[in-house]
C-alpha cells in the first residue's frame, strides 16, 4: 500500500516542549497490532522499521527514517511486521505563538542521522540533565517542522536561498559584505536573491544588513563597555565617521548618546 499525502497537524513550537517520557520502544514480538492513544500528550516517533501506521483513521506506510507527530487524544494503530524499534518522546507543547503546519507522518530524508543523534542525546540526558534533553527535543521538533514547506495559514517557510543568505550575513556582520558574494554563497544570482529576499523578509538585502548591524551596535553600546571604535569594528563599520552617521540615521542619535541613554 502506498501512503496517501499526510494530513497536517498544527504544532506550536515557540515555547520549549515539556517531555513526559523519552525512550526506545520495542514492539512486534508480543503481538502484531497495537491500538492506543495518549489523552494528554503528543507522540513524537522516529522509526527504524517498516510497518503500517494509522493516525485518526488515515493509514500510512512507515519505513526506516519515517517520523510522526501525533496530537494528544488521537487514536493510532500500528501493524508490525516483526520486531520493531523506534525512538519516542511523549510530551506537552505550549500554546503561545503561531503554530506550524507539519505532516503527521513524513520521511526525514537526509536529516535522519541528525534527528537520530538529537533524540539519542535527549535520551542519554533525560535522567541526569533534563534541561539538555529539553533542548535536544526542541531542536529536533524544529528540524521536523522544517522538513516540508509550510502550507495554508501556517507560518510561511523561508526559501532555502534566503535562509542561507541570512545565515551568511549573520556570520559575516563584522566584515564588508556585498549582495553578489551573498548570492554566490546562497547559490543563486544577484537579481534572483534580491527578489527572493524582498518577498521573504519585506526589505532589501542591504537594508537587512544595515538593520542587523545597527541592532548589534545598539546592544554593544548599551550592554558592554567596549570602546566605540571596537563596537564599530565589530559590526563591520570600522570608519568612525561612517559609524557615527549610521547611528544617527538608524538609531536617531550618536553612538555616545546611545550609550549614555541607559547610563544612570
């Protein structure tokens, strides 16, 4: 049986999850069918076997590398084909922020090894350092949420080239940047990146760089005792006159005035 397109579930990810249990499930030897639900908890599973999984009446074929996210109170049925082992997390999710639409069942593709590592790290940390476990599970959930493009009214997925461009910019704020070199890093043309970036971010690449540099400068001026020349250099504007002009234009005052504003 081929799997139908997976139904979507709304997954809130803006707050850390609250795992109730993390473990390795082994099924099959004692019986080939399991019917159950978790009334109050989400089910997050990463599979290492082939079986049929039915979620709320919709049947899917799962295989090694499949991952499922099942909301609380949803009935599930597993039909195993022998000994079956999976990693699982039973957890509560928060309610704030805008939830992401995520397929209930999908394949992790090239992300399988990374997901497996994150969940095994969570399992290893669960009993001794639960905070570390929460961090690993949260990161794994975000990885799963970004496997497939968002649909409908969920938070829009960022185009891969824009995501690469943003990461490149953030890593290189302290050095001169040009749109062509950012486009090369993102694997697209200058013009294509310009169009994609404006559509995804609502501003130009240069405008984004300027805003991020000034946000970092504002933070360093207010939260640190770094000298103004050091702050300027750290945000890629080593010319003090240019830095002063940028601060006045973007922050509405000189670097010294920005710093003094929060002093006693």
